[in-house]
């Protein structure tokens, strides 16, 4: 009789036991899916951080390219006559008398062309020459003073300074 009660109660509880097992298996599967999703989310967050860093670097590269393009445009705007006019204007502003200015050779490199100018000037003081060179080298048009030769001379018993300068500037090739 005891066996009949246990079998009856087992038969009655059989559906409950099956339901409980199904719930346990479902919970186990859900926990494993949750763990898998957490790992996927962590991997995606790491990948997102890497992509953000890449985008920042790309942004810096784009800014650098824009600067390079603006420098190229600035340097390519000048030709020999414009450069000579600029040099003459700077000399006039500094109180320098230009005796002669000649466009000399140009030297071609892989990316740019270097243009040379031979300049003969005279003035009263070394400070005026120094001011001229400083103003020229700080010009936004980018000039280089490659060589300076200064000598004193006397004209009608007045001492003046004469200087021969070799200047250069660059333009980028297209």
C-alpha cells in the first residue's frame, strides 16, 4: 500500500518534476548564453576603443594633410618675379639699397624645386643688414639666406657696407 501511494504521488508529481527539470535546463542554458553575450560585449567594447583610437589618428593625419596642402599652395604661389618684388620690398622697408638682384639657377629635387637669387646691396650699418636678413628669414614666403659676404667700401670718402647675398626659396612640384 505504501508503494502504491509512492507510485501514485510519483505519477502525480511526474509532471512537476519534468517541468522543474525543463526550468533548470532552461536556466542553465540562459546563464551560459548570458556569459557568452558578456564576452561578446567585452570584445566589442575593446574593438570599439581600438576603432576610436584609429579615428583619432586618422583625424590627426587629415589635419596634417590639410596643413601640408596649405603650405604647398603658399609655396607654389610665388614665381621668380614675385620673389624679387618681395625681396625688394623687404629691403626698402629695412633701409637697404639694392644694387642688383638676379635670378640664378634652380635645383630640382624629388618633391620640390629650390630657386636661388644673387643679391648685391649696400647700406650704412651692420645692424641694417642684420635686420634685413632677420626680416627676410622670418617672412611668411619662406626665404633662406645661404651665403653672406660683407665688405666695407668708400664712396666719396663716406664709408658704406656692401654685401653679396645668395638667397633661396622653394616651390613644390605638382
